[in-house]
């Protein structure tokens, strides 16, 4: 069989990383090679951040958000993770012939609201309409630009001894989407996507501590995949404590029923902050009640993540291989 | 064969993953070893059965539906996932009732449900078939590869190739079957059996019960999962299951043909049989060269003993079924053991 790109290549796991790495080698330059959520560069004396993302969620509307809100928050968050203050967004649609105008208006309205809340302006855009079947309803791409005022720019590497702070419960977006997409009967559980912009939370963290080495938002591949990327990128080990990882009971139970590991499920409003041990309580304080210290950066077991389970055993927490699939029984 | 360690077999794939996920093996005393059994439905599905599903999925106007786990299982020439990428209509469903809905919505297509699983799964499939009959939905077809677990357990308990001191029995299956069918294994083969659930405390309690029995030289059936499992099980589910299915001899990957261990549709339901409808012939296939899944499924070998493990055989490029199933012993080993 011919080699093809499969859905697994888009799931945020190892397959996708291979694909990105091949691409990076082709296009290699100093800025791209950082492989950060947003590119960081200087124009004149200004330090800027630039990021782009495409949004292809199904269903388009889900509890807690829709594709429009996602398209604003996702790009805003990628910029925020670089410590940048997002300013301008571009907005491009690819729309399938026959797409309902009322739905389009609803999406645009939620883009408007999300942009207002995140205090960014949509300043340029594009619309393409393609034949029926050439797209699935509507796809959105946004790019964003932001300025970096934080003195020591946020890197892509963690520091030895850093504590890892998370801003709240994991796996909500992924499970909410699955529930809505597959019409599973978990709607009474009230599971909602955590989709929201993080730029103000990030700014508060940066104000609270000057000893933050890096931040990452937890999207595809979930907490476990991001931690693995950071352990490898920083050439250090990471230890996390399962007991400390916040997760809503309803989300955890839904994962149990379907055989999903919440550590690999997508989020859209959660990030982790790598901060000096002493400053960790300051970051927790500004992030609010849901925030927790979930782990730390170690010199042992370099480039790997270890999890201390609820019963006190330590085991490796590997990178997601490819999409999680619901189990049989 | 007598081993120096006490060897307990967790029969069920969900137990295998839970044990690895909680890190239970690392906390056990040195003299106790946990080995994985044949209770992962994906793992024991014969390659030929997967080939058959693939051939049927290629037929025009067929929508193939199956559980997520089955998508990536390699047949002798590719998987359903690869076929889907190549353009076939293959859909993941969460239960056979979803397939029934697809059948209702696509009256001009033939909807095939590739069914695998044990007693936990088959009653719901039987219920879907009864529902289809009631609603006169005629385009739903089931490719039945369902199995029942007890004949395989008996085969293992009586096997001379492997030594097992006790069974950690599956909670899900036992909700349906009850604890009675295990009595024969405990009595005839003198193997303690403890039925337990999937939380860390359930599994640890189960292991403790087994060790106590072994120490006291007893072999009984115990339920350490009383909040879900009763002695007689779910009689209604059993009735529904056997009103639609009947026992037949079935091939188990790794274990070979086991008498009266499979479920096929009863005569009055043959119009729901995908096998009858399409009569696809698939050639016999040999296990992939070097793959030790057969031995792993019987607890004779550990994934680490396999020369393909972590080399040619990884979750991305699985050679054998124990790697492709998310609940297989090799996948658990690959993911969690260093």
C-alpha cells in the first residue's frame, strides 16, 4: 500500500511529531527551529510573536464554545504562551457550498465576542467557497501577532528544579467534543469545553514572577504529550504526581467508561507554567482556586516523564502514539 | 511446569491496562508475578476473521462499522483503517445500536457490524438485532466473532505449557455471567478465582484474596467486586444473548480452535448474518513470522521475550494483535514498562 497521511498524523502524538520534524528540516531557519507555539523575532527594537492555526472541529457548535471562539482563543493562546500580548488577528474561512448563512453569522458573532474579550482586533481576512464535498462545512484559519514586553523572553526549555503549575482541570475540551460529536449520552453530566483565552492569566503570572522559564498550552495530545515534548526539548526529566492533577469527576468518569486516558485528551483553556520552586505559590495565587502544582523538573531520567500513580508507584508516562480509540468493553 | 514465583493471570485486557496504569506490579512482593491472559477481544480475534471483514468492507454499497479498537488491527494485507484511508466507508461505532441507526438512515446500503467481544458485549448486540427485527430494518448485518471466555480459561487452566496459580477474573464479563461458571475452574483444575473490578483498590484486594487462598491451599471462587457482580449474573442479558446467538467452535488467535467458545447467529436470525449474505472466502493465513503473541496470550512468554518487540513491532507498526489493541499485553508493556 502507498504511504499516506492518516488521521493519526493529526492527533498530536508521535506520528505528528515525525511529520513536523520532516517539515522543519525542509524549511529550517533559526526562528522556525525553535518549534515554539509562536515564532519570536525582532523588527526594529520591538520583540514580536507570530502564530497561525487552522480550525476544523466537528461539530461546529459544542457545549462551551464553537469553531469561531476556538479560532480566536487558540491563536491568542499560542501567542500568550510566548509571553506576548496579542494585538491583531487575521481571519480566513474555507466554506463548503451550501453552508447555512445563519450558522455562518452565528460563528462570526462568536468570533466578535471572543476577540472583544481577549482584546484583539481582527484586521484582515479572506473567504473561499469550495464545491460540496471539498470541505466539511467550514474551516477557519487565524494568524495573530503580538508584542513581547516581558524582559527575559519565555523560552522553549524548562529549567532544572522548576515546578510545574497547571491552571485547572484537564480533558474537558476533548471529552465535550467527543460527547457532542458522537451523541453519547453524557450530556446530563454537564461536561463543557474549557475553550477560553489565556492571555490575561498569562500576563498575571508574568507580573507575579520574574522566574518563569516557559509556558505551554495543553491542546492536542493533552498534558502527557506536552510534558514529553518539554522533557525532550529541555534534555531534562519530569516527574508528575497523578494525585495532584486536577480533573472534574464527571470528566474522569466519562474517560473511564470509554477507556480514554485523560492525560492524553485535548484541552483548549489549560496551560502549564514552569516556574522556580520559590515562586510557584505566587503563580498559583494569581491563577486561582483550580490551579495546582502537578510536578517538577529533575535531572534524573532525562528526556522522559514519570508519573507517581495514586497508589504511590512510579511509572513512565509516554508520549501519545496516535489517536485514542474507544474500547470495546 | 512449575515456576518459582506465584503466577497470577489477569484474564481481562482492561485489567492488564489498569494494572500497568496504576503501577501495581512495582508494588508487589518479589515472589508474585502477574501475567496477562486471553481476555482482550481484539487480541484473540483470528487474522482470518479480520481479513474477512476487510474483504466485506471492500464490497460496493457496504458501510462497515466496528469498535474503535478493531480499526488498526492488521489482517494479512492491511487494516480497516488503511482501507478507510483508501476510501472505503468504515465507521467507528460505540455500540451495535449505533450501527442500527446508520442502517435506518441509509436504507439503500448494507450496514455490516464487525462484532468482537465477550459476554459483556454480545448481549447488547443481541438486543440490537432483536430491535432491528422488531423495526423491520433489513439492511443490518452482523459479522459475529463474539466469544465466551470460560472455554479459553479451562484450556489454560488445564494446559501443561504454562503454570498459573490463580486467576484475576474480569469484572465486566462477570456482571453478565455471574460467578457460577468459574466454579468448574476452581474445583476441577484447583485454581483459585477472584472476580474483581478495575479501580486500584479492587485489583489489590483481588490479588490479596488470591494470595490468601494460595497460602491456605484453597481454590474457591470469590467475588471481590460485590457492588456489581452476583452469583447468577444478569439473567435477562444471558437470555437475550442466547435467544439470538448459539455456541459454536471458534478459532482463537494464539490458542487455536476451542470447542463451543464462539457465538454464531441462531437459524432464525441468519438473515442478519454478514457471513451468509456475502459468503466471502478468505485464504488461511499463518501467524506473522517471529511474532510471539500466541505464547504471550497464554502466559507462556512475556512481550520482552519477543524479538520483534519494540523493534519491528510498535504501536505504530504493530505486527501482532497484542501490540495493536490498546488493551493488549504488548501495548501495555510498551507503554508503561521500562
